[in-house]
C-alpha cells in the first residue's frame, strides 16, 4: 500500500524504515504467493497493475481491521491511552478549540490532543503523508479516493468591520461593495482566500488587500482599529466585540463552504478519534453529520 501511494520502492522503503532491496523482496514474495503481478514499472516509477489496483481496496480493509484489533487489545490490556494529532486552520483553533478541549480533556484524561495549525492544501498533504491523524478542513480537500470524512456543517465567510464602515447596516453585503473598501485578507495558505478571490473574479470585482495575515485574530484587531474590512471564516453566530458582521452575497447566496473532519482511509481512526469528532459536532454543530468513506 505504501509503494502504491508513493509510486516508488525507494520512497516507500524510506517511509517504512526498510532498505530498498528488502522491500523489493517483500513485494516479489507477495506476488509469488498470490500468483499475480501487482506493479508495473512506468519510467522510474511504479504503478499498480490491473490486479494490484483491484486488490488495493481489500488490502486497505485488511490493514484497517488489523489496526482496530490491535487498538482494542491495547485498550483492554492497558486502559485507553493515545495521542491524536489534529490539524486545523487558525480560526478553528483560536475561536472554537478553546470551547471544545476543556470538556474533552476532563472526560478523556489519557488521550493527548496535539493541535497543529495549517491551511487547507497543507493539511491535506500532511494527512496524506501521515503526519496528522485528523484534520478539520474544508470538504473541498477530502478526496474520496484517499480520505474518509464526517461532514460537520457550513463555515460562513463573513465581512467584519466597525459599524461606521458602511452607511447602511444590512445583514448582507455584495462583493462590489466590499471591493471598494480596504480589505484585510487571510494569506494564500487559507482556503477562504481562494474562495473569496474566485467569487470576486466571477463577478468581475478586483480584491486588493490592504493587509494579509495568517491569523484571523490579527485581521479582526486591525479592522477594529483601522476601519478596514476583515474577510474571515466564521462558524456560528457569536458576536465579535466592537465589530459588525455581514454575510457576503455571491450570486444571491451567502458565501460559505462545508467543513469536515477528514482522515486517511488507509489509517483508520481509533475509537477516541471518532469520539473527538462527535464531541466537536455536538458542541459546535448540532446538525446531523454524514459519514463518507472512501471504501
């Protein structure tokens, strides 16, 4: 599975802490045992044969079942201990994890949560490379051939500004109105930036940032002091002190995107990982969630 994922015996051997000849021999023995050719060489890379591609899903299921078995045995022997490395955007960490983690830690004292901040494409890459167990990310990045997911709900992209920034104070504002103001935008690591600029281009509006930052908290602070308009993702309806929030209309509808809890299908989450997802959903997004597997 690792060789199929990376397309290279050399890269797979490095990932698995094996020598390249040792991994090549393992693949050859497996092919001899099965009586099938699993890989074909394409230039300097390997790709799955027709037989290998057909068996990949079954191999994932076998490893997932093995992982669940080992996790269950460990829990029965030692009690439940574990580490959960979670990636999320800065807005999710700053605004929501502070609400989620205290109650979780009280109920799960032996599970160590390690939060790591990152943008959409970066989080997807780190999941793919097994650097994270779980990411709270835009559903846009949950490739069905690589990841499983639990849909959490919509993250609304909102414009935050002081009350006097616009003469009227409607609940919604157009992209054309926004682009006439100094815009405070997240940097290009964030999916929100890509989504906002794509919407502006579709409506022939030019979004020129007065400031870019990786932190929504920074943008909101500058909006509060300078009169600029901060464009940040916002989940829920909670107020932000000193600022008013406007939904951004794009083609007549508020600009938003779906958030999901995402993990690699080839590395199943332990039970406490699924409980953490339910914990987030129940406290922040009470709407029913949909589980989607790559299998």
